[in-house]
């Protein structure tokens, strides 16, 4: 049975957060905070503005063992239609800062927007991170799942990740962090909140950087459904090759089982890029779940391949 948080608990928590001047909102419509534009109302969203407030928030929640989930830019999530069994935590304030510590060494808050921040760093004359300017979401979320595209991934540039775990602020150099294709120890363990990262980026030629930014943006625009409500690729590409040695792509499998364009309520497997599911209007998380299950079942039946989900569930779907 679903264990929803009571009004009394929300009231008590609000009073306690108020004592420490920690920003929060009640009754937050989560659909507007994610790219799918799907999701119900969170009874309480806490928005710590600095590390002290974050530590205090976690202390308050841990004391009564109140479940919580961290929301970033909401671009890799399918949010539950009923996200009322947990508290939503969303970093703000100093976690939105970018600081250039020295030439090419940047300290970036986990709540900064990936696209503008990496465009800005690129236009300052630093090269290699142009691809990150095409990935939506926030920096913390990008680290969690080692976001990447066009042959690059964020961990190529990371020196250090700062995070809070078991109430303690910690920092790990990249060599001590377990990460891989679209994953990291933070995603696997779900026991840490990323607060900021340090990256190192080499200087380059500004003209070439501008060209690279444009090329990547054009490539993105031509290959993905434009201005559609989605959470990007729904499935990871399986690490398998066909008989000619070419990598097998998730979109190809979905196409081959005949699900391109399939509708469920207001959710649709994109006719343009069938590894995307798009929300055509007021789709429910349940509609998307049905499409995801159908894809997995049909692909498994025809190819004996299990398509692993890239999109995460935020709450019970
Ligand atoms: C149109 C579109 C295109 C996309 N293209 C790509 C692509 O090319 N490559 C790619 O890799 N991804 C892509 N994505 C997916 C998505 O943009 C990335 O995964 C992004 O990095 C997620 O960041 P976010 O802030 O939105 O995370 P969210 O979706 O908010 O959260 C994702 C996970 O990270 C956790 N999380 C978020 N912030 C923190 C934190 N500070 N501490 C601890 N946990 C945290 C959340 O709890 C959740 O588990 C695309 C998405 C869309 C909509």
C-alpha cells in the first residue's frame, strides 16, 4: 500500500525548516519542473541555498526517517502521477554558481544549467566541452549519469566531485570514482547528493570552438524531435554488435518491432526518433510506463535483448 506523507507531518516539517530559514514550498506541481511535463503534486519541496542548509535539511529528514528524492533539471525523469510518498529536494542559491579558480579550472555548482554553462566556458576559449552545451538538465544530474554525446562524456573533464553522504561533506578525485557509460557510483548507490564539481578544460582556438558549438547544435536539431515534451532517450543502447560489427541501437530495435509512432493516451513513441517517447498533451506517467513495457516485451520476444531504461522513475509509477 502507498504510504503518503500526512498533512500533519508536512506542517511540522514546514515549521522546523522555517526556524532555520531554509526555503521550501508546499503543494508543488512537479510536471512544470521536468522536460516530460508529466507528474503530480509534491506535498513539500525543499530548496537549500548552501551547504549548511543542505546538511540541516538532511539532518531533519533523517531524524524521523522521512524519505526524499533529489530533483535536478528534471530532464531524465518520468515523475510519478502521485509523488506524495516522499519529499522533493532541489538545490538552489550558491549551488547555481560557476567560479573560475584559475586558468581552465572551474568550480561548478550542481544546480547550474548544463547548456548555458558549458556554452559560456566554451566561448571563454576553452575546448572539448562543446558537446555538453547540447545536453539539457543540471550539472549534478549530468554527473550522476555521466551524461555524454558525440563521443564525449562529462567525466572526461572532471577532476573532483564534492558531495554529501551520511550527513558528511566529502570530496573525491575522479580516480576514486566508479563511473561508466551513462552511469556512476552515485546513480547506483543513491546515497549521495552532489553539491559541486571541479573540471579542467584546455584552451583552444575560438574560431574552431564556435564552429564546433554550431555543428553540435545543428546535429542535435536535425536528429531529435524539436520542441517536444520528452526525457530524451528512453533506453540505453545495448552493448551488442550486429553480424557486420556495427553497434546495435535501441531506436533500430524499436523500429523493427513495429512500435514507431505507437500511441498510448497522450504519450507516443516518437515517429521521428523512436528511442524517444513524447508527451503530446496531458500524458500520464502510467501511459509512458505502458509504452516502455511494450517496447521491452516486444524487443525481448523478437531479439532476446533486454533494453535497459535510461530514463529514471521519480516515485512509484
Ligand atoms: C531532449 C533531451 C535530450 C537529451 N540528450 C541527452 C544526451 O545526449 N546525453 C545524455 O547523457 N543525456 C541526455 N538527456 C538526458 C538528460 O538531459 C541528462 O541525463 C541530464 O544530465 C540529467 O540532468 P538533470 O539535472 O535533468 O537530472 P534529473 O533528471 O533531475 O535527475 C536525474 C537523476 O539524477 C539525480 N540527481 C539530480 N541532481 C542530483 C544531485 N545534485 N545529487 C544527487 N542526485 C541528483 C536525480 O535524483 C535522478 O536520480 C537528454 C534529455 C532530453 C530531454
